[in-house]
C-alpha cells in the first residue's frame, strides 16, 4: 500500500522525479518517523506526511513531518549544521540532530494585533525571536536579526504613525480566519517559500480579519529578542512598539494578504 506522502514541487525539483516517484510508491521512506517540526512520532502508513528537504551549500538531508504541522518544502540551512548532524547520527535520526545541534537556535514568535495609523486600524503581526539571531557561519556573538531583515528590504521604523513601505514578493497567508505563514520570495525568484510557518495555524480575531480583508494588507513589525515581549493588551503592545522604535530596534514592511 503506498505511503501517504506529500512531495512538493520544490522538493521534487531538488531530489529528481525518479527519487520522488520512489518515495510516493513507498520505497526509501520509513513507515514511522519523528516529526521534524513537533518532534512527536508519526506514521506515514497511517497519516498524511510531508517530505521536508534540508539543503546546505553542499549537503541535502530528507526528513519527514506531519502534514498537519508543516507542508512539504525545501528548508535552507547552514552547511555546518547539516554536516554536524550527518556526522553525529544515523540517517533515521537526522531530523532530531538538526534540532539538537543548536538548542539555542532562535524561534520566531509571532503576535497579531491592530495598530492605529492615521485614524485607521491596520492588521499587524509582531515578530520577535526567542534568542539572538546570527548570520550563518558567523561567531554568533552579535545579534544580527535587524541587519538580516534590512538585507531583505525591511525598513527601520522611525515613526509608528506612518505606514511601512510595501515589500515586494512577500505576503501573509491567512485561511479560514487562521494565520498560517509569512511567505518570502523563493530561491532564484521561483515562487514563494515560508519565512515563518506556524506549527499549528494561529487563530486571529474577527476585528483583525475584518481589517485585513478591508485593506488586503498586513503590517509586519520585527524587533530583536527582549524588545517587545508578550503584551496582554493592544495599547500595551503599541507602547512596546513605540519604545522599540525610539531605541532604533524596530523594522517593518507592508505585505499583501493571501487568503481570507
């Protein structure tokens, strides 16, 4: 019986039609696996499973995840992280090693809220990592989250009362009132890839969804770890954003809404 595998077009393009067809036919794929996203067991004989290809500069490793956690996709990672994982573990444990190799690796936390600009409420996402973010291959001593986003086209926020500029090629995916991902231009300009992907879709408020459907645009703010925090009310969130902007620790971009 063929395993219940999803192989995206991006993954197929990387591994080739022959290997993709073997996977879909049930060859070269484990029945049971540890999900590379949530780290709990999965069974490709019993539940829909995503193929996730980790790609470095020279090395590529195929892992598996619950389709309910993340879609089949290609994930670009630092070559040294892949090499360390492959050198220290067996093939079946590659996904676990990718997670364990850098336990301090930052995770992007995302909060939704409404921000008042020029008398109008705008749907916003606030992105803040759980740890400092370094460039691949750097010494890891400097938090380069904001410079990395500046390289992508995010602009520093000087005044929270001014709407951020649009960022071409990026979008925010919302479906059935749930936030799924923030998408960025794919490698080589081919389609889009997930910059941030929810492990499980996040519910947004009716007010947020209504504002997004009205403007068809979402404002995405980003700040380094420790700049914003979890704010229980939107007035406190705005205060935190204004403080981060005053300290030069806030960037933003406007992105089109994908979905409803």
